[in-house]
C-alpha cells in the first residue's frame, strides 16, 4: 500500500490565505493609527528636547536664551532659539516650518501660552512683559478625526520645569493619564 503524498491541498491553502487576509485587514488600520501617534509624539519630543537644550545653555553660559514658537496652522509649526551669549560656537537647534512639515507630515501645533519667552541663567521663564511666565504647546494631527489620534502637550513652567505628556484636546494645558 502506498503512503499518502505530503503537501498542502488547494483547500488548505485557500483557508490560510483567508486567515492572512483577515489578520491584515485588522492590523493595517491599527498600524496607520500607530504611525500618526508616533509622529505627534515625535514632534512634541523634538520641541521638548530643544527646550531642554535652551535651558541647559542658559544655565551653562550665564546668558538668557530667547525662544519663539509659532503655530503654523495646517502647515505645521516652527520654533527658533536665540542665545544672548556672544560668539555662540555650537549649533543652536531650530525648527523651520518647511523642516517641520517634511519631518512630521500632517502634524500641527497649537501655542496655548508663551509664544515668545526667555529662559534665564537661573532656569526661570519670563514672558515678553518681563514677568514669570510659562509655555504650553499642544501637538495633534490635521483633520476632523484628530481627537481619535490624541494630543500631546509640551509644558514649560515659570520655574523651568519641563514636561511632555498626553492631553485631552488641542486647547488643554492639563496632562492626562493615557
């Protein structure tokens, strides 16, 4: 008696292809959501990193550092960091609108408070009126379903405390646990 031939039947292959199609149909939309959230968190992390650089430079150099953050609407966001120290010999982090929109496509920021402020050599944050101030910038995505992707907040208090966290909306300056 001959043994049965080893291999897959056509029915088994069709079942395998159907299972793989179902898994792909579920996984691909979730992957897209993850990518959008990663861009939002990446943009907020980039601003946080640049603000930490400005704080460190102000403290090390003994000179204030001015920071300007601009909402770009649907085109993105931008920020400039300007040390008051003479003869700055190292690269100063900046984020022009064009670089932001190419690096973080469909990501926008909303400056809630502190579009222009100075970080002093003591680490304090002062607004344009020379009073202790704070900066709050939220990041999100473009479109009607922006809330489904979430929002991230970069917060710099007047005392110089810097944090990056999830928030409930593009106009909220309160961190939420997510």
